[in-house]
């Protein structure tokens, strides 16, 4: 009788955490945000004349994923190639001004619609954590960009570039440029809610992460992040992320280890006036990961989004890749 009583009591203790876990999954999602004007307003002055049509490549699951190709100026490649990865909620169109700058400098440029964004798959979700790396490898296999290859990621895309650079697939690219990259919500350079850009459903995020550790992934398609996008362009943007997409489109959970494991030449650029991340803390974040050798450059008078839009900032972005290429080729210019 006493053993049965102990068993039921223990079962009750186990049931309590399970109930709390399920409540967090069901009710612990993100809260809506007001649009963040400093992110959306700069695009109102951007001209999209000359935007290339969508091209597609086949991913390993049969999906036809989207990208835009920018031929080098005059049609003759004078340098290698640049693959651009957009920021959170965005798509390849947001990288148009920067892509044109790289094209004019003689690079072959590919701007991706990362799966879950734009014209690539169901917006806001992916099938599994790790699918984005698979897609990137499939893109390179299909299109074979010229060497030296540089992966240039902006904001969340910069975080994804860190993820790739510090992984077993690091050799897919010769160089990595991180533009205002997301590192981690616990990192010294992270502003609360990314300055008002993102709302994280922390209880749901934690609960699903715990379930993943137990091998249970059924809830990975639930929304854990909302973005402060304007109502008008929501048809083109991705306003929310599932757990699977949010977890994959950023560095590994051990972001210090991820940064430490970067092997190819890499650099960081950010605007001194970044409203999303604390620009002055980027050097500390990389130093804390043991990578003081990765240069961090801050551009005066430049904000988060304008890092990819302002003409002077784009010139600095191009020059950064040229420096990285010179370290690979051993020359100051690439024929």
C-alpha cells in the first residue's frame, strides 16, 4: 500500500512539469509589435529598377527555391562571386542595392530567397533544423559560383553565415563577411527585443527546445518570433518564424563555439548607429569567443538597414570583400 502511494505521488510530481510544459507551448507565443519605422522607412526611397527576375534551383527535397542573379558589370567577371543572404522577414529584393554595387565592382552576385521567405517555400517555416544549410549546399552544387566565393550575410543572414562558417561545411566558401550579424540574445551586443524589431515567445521557445532535446519535434512548426513589419508590405515579407526556422536562421546555440570555429578569412561590418544591435560591443563578442583576429569595422553615421542601402556603406561592403579576396588570392586585385 505504501509503495502504491509513493508511486502515485511521484506520478503527480511528474505530471506537474508536463502540464506546465504544454501550457508554455500552447500559450507562450510572441506578442504583436508596432512597426519599427527605422527598419521600414529607408526602403521607401529605394528604386528597384533593374531588379533581376527570379531564377530557381532544385533542392534535395525537390523544392524549387528562388534566387536572383546579377551578372558582373560588362558581363565579364573580373573577380569571384558573392552570395547574399538577406535579414529576418526579408527576401532577395531587399539586397538589390547592395547586389548592384557588387555587380558594378565586377563580382558575379547571387541574392537568395532563403527557404521560408520570398518565393522559396512556405513563408515562416521549414521542414527541419539544418535544412537551410542543406539548401545552401544544393544551391552551390547547382549553380557553381566562381571562386573565390564569399558568403555575405546581413543581420539574421549574418548570423546564418556565422553558423555556416563555423560548421563542418565551412569550406563551401573562401571568405565570409558578416554585416551587422545577429549572434545571440545572451550576447553583449544584443539590445532587448533587438531594439523593438522582434518579439520572442520565450516560454514557448524554451519548452520546444526542451522537447527537442528529448527527441520530440512535433511542435517545431509553431510560431516563436514575430517581427515589427508594416502592414502594407506584409504580402512580400515574412512576419513570423516557426521554431524550426528561427533556430536554423542564426548561429548555433553555443554561439561562442560557433564563432571560435570559423576557419576561412572573415570580417564584421556594422553601422555605428545600429538601432537593432549595440555596435560598440561587436568587438567584445568576437574577442570573448577567442576571435580578436576577425576585424570589426564600424561605419559612422550608418544605421542597421542603411548598412546595405547607403552608397557610402555599400562601397565599404564591397571593399571588405575585396580585402578578403586578396587574402585568399595573395593579390590586391583579382583579374
